[in-house]
């Protein structure tokens, strides 16, 4: 499945994997959720503290608030200190979210006629790209469904049916190809394991570049259909 990236969400880095990425070391088994406030130099900032059987503490900045994920033993004072320590980062991310939201609201919306034309174009272009890469990969698929969607760019079902978002036609051709290859690889690996990505890179070496483009610009594309 290829989800539309939620660019309104950022997390404080806890590993060298990127500027704002954090991967939990174990599944989140929630057992304590509380709403708190932390005294900032700026106005008081509320946050939600979610405790679980994890080993690290992290921050997640979303459009609707701030989330602190922490081990069960974490006290409010420790959570406050962690939030306070990353005050500048939080302010920066909130400003970026506000700027992205303003951009999304300013993009021109597609009319019903433009969406109809886009849908007709997609019926021709996307199946052609799927057939091209399927031949290269020796992949066999079932039905192709094309929709204007607000949460997914593409998906692959257990029955080998493929689904694609017609809004992909508003992206560079390389982005469309990267999503097509991603979904076709799911015909062999119904997961996002290392083996799955080995298949992706073997067929499409520049996958990461165009996946990043979609993550950075996908919300603006969705906004043109009124989905943001």
C-alpha cells in the first residue's frame, strides 16, 4: 500500500535516520494517556503524554497538537523537561506546518470537468505504465482500479488487484512510475521488508528520489482535489 504522506506530522529525531524521523524500538502498547501543559518561553503549550512499554521518549508535532510518547516510568516533570529541551524544534515544526497549511489552502482547485478529463487520461496512461513494468518484472496482476483518493496513491490487494490515484497524473512521470513499481512489487512481497525494497530498487534505482518528491509535494497535489 502506498499512503499519501502525512506532512502535517513531524517527530523529534532519536536516531541518525533523517531530520525528523523516529522509529519505535517496540510496538506501542498504550496504557496511560494524559493531557498536560508545559511552561514555554512562548505561550503555554499543551501536549498529550502517551506512556507504553517502550524504551525511549519522543515528540510528535501534528496539526492538532503535540504528542509525547514515553516509557511507563516517565514522570510529568521528565516529560516537561524533554519538551522544554526541544522547544526551538517544536516551534520550528509548528511554523512549518502552518506554512504548509497556508500553501495547501492557496493552491487552485480542480473543477469537476478537469477531474473528469484527468480520469480519462489516467485510464490510458496508468494501465500502460503498469503493463510496461509488469513485463519487465514478470508480474501478473488482476484488475486495475482508478480513483480520485485522499489517502492513498496506490494499493495492491491479496487478490492481485491494483488500485491507483488519478491525481498521480499531476506529478512528474517518474513519480507515477515509482508508485507503479512499488505496487507491482507487492505482487511478490505483501510487506515493506528489506526484500521488498530490494525488488523495488532493482527495477527502479531512483525510487528514493521520487518517493521523497511525493512526500514533499503530495499534500499540495491532494489539495487541488479539495482533500486538504
